[in-house]
C-alpha cells in the first residue's frame, strides 16, 4: 500500500487529485463499485461496504469507485469519503459516459482500475446496476463472478442461495484475482462504526480516463420512470404486497392506499405484474426484488417458492388468504384466513390517516 493511502486528509473537493494510474506500486485491497443518488451513496452501496469489511483483516484497505458527472457526483464522493472509517480512498471517474449506468462503459472502467490497482476482491450489490455491470466486467477480466452472496465465511468461501432460495450453497472461489462478488444487500446491514475506529475522511482520487478509448456499442436513448413519494421497495421498513387475487389494477389501489397509511412500499407478485395491475419494478421474488423489511404484509398471495425467495428474510410476515392451505401460511408469523375484499377495507377504516 502506498504511503498516501495511510494518511487521511480533510474531505473537500479541493483534495480531488489525479489517481496515479501509471505508478508502479501494487495496491492490494477490496474495491467496492458504488452507486450514488442525490449526492449520497445508495443504501445498497453501504451494504456493499459492510460486506467488504469482511475482507479487511486480510487486506487492510477498502476503496470505493464512483462514477458519473456533475455536482451530485462530487457530493457523493465527499459523503462516501466519510461513510465508514474502513474506507481508505474514494476513486472518482468523472465523465458523462457513466451517468446512465450503461454496462459497457462501466465494465471498461472497472477493467481499467483493476489493471492498475490489482484488487484482490471487487464487490457490488446484487441490484439492477450490479447485476448488469459485474458479469461484463468479470468477462473482461477473465474471471467467474460469484453472485448473490449472503455470507462471507472467509475471503474465498461464500454462501449463496440456489433453487430459488430453497437450498444454500457454500462455495470456494479457486479462480485468479480479482474475486468478483455481488452481494444480497438484505444480508449485509450497514454496520455502525465501532467507537475506537479511525475518524476523518478518506482521500478522494480522480481516475485518469485518458486511456479509456471508445465507449462501446451501447448508447443511452431515454429513461422512463415512475415518480413516487413512497419508500423504495428494496429498503422500506414495511412492504404491503398484493397478488393475483386483487383481480384488477383498479382493485390494486386498495393495496396502495393501505401502503400509504402505513408509510410502506408496495410490492406485487409476478402474477399481479403479468396481469398488468402494477409495473414490473414492484415485483418481489426470484425474478424481482429481494426484500427483507421489518414487516411484510401479503394479501391474496399464494406463496409460490419463486415469491417466497424474495421475501422470506422479512422479520415479521403477515398473510391474508382465503385458502387456509395456501403455502404462504408456512412462512407467515401471523396468518388470517379471510377475504381480502373485506379485510383491507376494514383495515383502512381502522387505521388513522397518515399525517
Ligand atoms: C422462473 C420463474 C420465476 C418466477 N419469479 C417470480 C417472482 O419473482 N415473483 C413472484 O411473485 N412469482 C414468480 N413466479 C411465479 C410464481 O410461480 C407464481 O405463479 C406467482 O407468485 C403467483 O402469484 P399469486 O400468488 O399472486 O397468484 P396465485 O398463485 O394465483 O395465488 C392467488 C392467491 O390468492 C388467494 N385468493 C384468491 N382470492 C382471494 C381473496 N378474495 N381474498 C384472499 N385471498 C384470495 C388464493 O387462495 C391464492 O392463494 C415465477 C415463476 C417462474 C416459473
């Protein structure tokens, strides 16, 4: 590890300086590929930092890689530099080519940084972003990524779910460096810093992109997204989910009203999404989002294994289903056999209006 990485500097943009991409020192450590939003690291990226901390006894260094452009990138870099005392440095790739999260330029960026710094581990979240970029970056680096890690037993041994979460597989990575991982954010809660840990912000270095070359074959065209005041499904404390039993998009509004009163995020089964009641981004499950809220409420959800795979780690599960034998009751902490078209209106009536 080079000398400047051991010392921590004050964290302001005045300290942005060029990453020494062509220096000869080998930098052994873990690289977290981070996402940022509104000038801060996303919750998923903070979970990646928590996961990367598991490697620190061996490596003693943790770098964060952020990319994009504009003031929000610089704010995010400043926040990232002090997000956890274990962070040794923040690498910033400042270019418009990264701001739409296209996999091709991002994978090239990771490749570029790895060629210089030779990290032993590269970690990112199993988010849409991480799942998109990491396999491509792994292909460029000619290694096999390990995906959906839920436990790090040692720097080369990991646990990941298989068969839609019905079995857990412990695997040992025997490939060459870097060992590249996506982690399930629900399994790595953001760790509070220990009281005796170092304080101060890590240095921020700008990645030299002069050798980046062409952007690749993909081009950003446009983005359409739903504006919502509701909490993010992936990180919400409470999730209210509706299934096919809601029968229509109109009826599904009951779920949305209930979520609003509870300050909850809305989720849906794949059957409800396929039927067009709600957009795909609300799907919970094996091929949707993985959630682990404090409270998960499922209305008219049968409890297919592919759905359970996405919510089984919720702290408290409440299920309402008119079939007493529905599989959802096998994972529910509280089950109510009844008709959701009677129960939801009753709940809405009894719950106070949200202030
Ligand atoms: C490869 C693959 C991946 C998949 N990925 C996902 C995934 O990510 N997420 C996901 O959710 N599914 C996924 N599925 C689909 C999954 O197998 C199920 O088909 C789906 O979860 C069923 O959705 P559902 O529970 O809404 O509907 P159903 O299975 O039709 O269940 C409806 C339930 O509502 C109950 N009900 C009916 N009327 C009422 C009423 N009035 N009041 C109360 N209860 C009522 C019924 O008793 C029933 O239990 C996947 C499938 C495959 C093959």
